[in-house]
């Protein structure tokens, strides 16, 4: 029997999805944080070389992380689609029609049932008397 495990139950699939989401989140944080710091210090006139030149590199790294995360999410979507197509369509179960035939028998008079009478159980613990021995001939 072939292995038909679902992609949704696969741990590497969820690691890919989780890692991609973390990469996108980290990239957005780096990009927004560094660009905000650069814009505010340049507007104030208090910008230093570290904030401007190093901030650009950090912003580029954030953009790269966003791109890698989006590629990972696209790959996870592709794997999910391929997994559902590869599993194939399971045939549906069709119930067969069953012909019901009712048998009607004429009523016949049944013989009377004999009653069975049981003897009452003795309330004494004495063993039953043995039958007298018959003489041998």
C-alpha cells in the first residue's frame, strides 16, 4: 500500500511555513526600524555615518529576509497543492440497491406446547437416599 500521508501532517512542511513567517516578520522589523531611524535623523540634521551608511545595509538585509520568506511561503503553497493533487481522488462508495422480497406464509395451527414442571429443591443439605440394591440373579 503506498504512503499517502498528508502534507498538512508533515513536520518539515510546518517548519517551512513557520520559518518563512519568521523571516518575513524579521525582515519587516529590520526594514521599517532602520528606514525610520534614517529618515528621522536625516530630517533633524543629526545623522551620523553609522546611522546612514550602516542603516542602509541593515535595510537591505531586511528586504532580503522579506523576499526569502515570501519565496518560502510560495514553496509551501506549491507543496500543499502538489500533495493534494498527487494523493488523487478517492472513489466514492455507492450503495447497491437490495431487492426486498417479503415471504408470506399461511397461518397454521401449531401443536400445543407441553408444560414442564420441575420438582422443588429440597432445603436440607442431606444427600439423596441411594436406591436400594437389587438382588442379583
